[in-house]
C-alpha cells in the first residue's frame, strides 16, 4: 500500500464513523507518518471517506515508553483515517521530500499522539 502521512492533525479511529467519539484511538500530529494504506476504504453516514491503514510497531521502543508499548511491539495495528487529512506516497523519497523531518513509530513514539491505554 501507499505510505500515509498526516497533512494536518488527524484523529485515527477504530471504526470508520465520524459520529462516534468512543472510536478515537488518538490524534496524529501534522507531518507524522501514519502507516500504510491497506486498499480498503469506507464512507460513513456523514459522507466522510475513510481509508483503512496499518502500522507495525518496531522492536526498538525507547526505554521511556517500554512499559506502555511493550505489548504492541512487533504487532500490526489497523485503524481508519479520514482521506481529507492525509497525503499518500508511493515511495519513501516522495514522503521525505514532502515531510523532511517526518516522525516514525518507534523512533519518536512519544510525539505520535496514540492513546497510551491501547490494549
């Protein structure tokens, strides 16, 4: 799938529905790497188009976050993001050209915006 980055602050959701607040997993800040598109999309009852994304957490989690993210390392997480708040890139070179200081999970995990109570 395509590499996905946040073109503005964006809520990531467990389900593709903008009318439900309980499905918000966190907020990814503008200029951060979100994950990879899976090719699946949904349109909610409000007409918002959501793309299903996935990210695999790396084993190199910073020491300061090991307790919180230990259960996530090497696991793949899927979630939905609103299409209007993202950019999609085929190649890393395109992604780095648009966002030269981009943050990736596992390197700058404290700035990613994920809820810390995810099980």
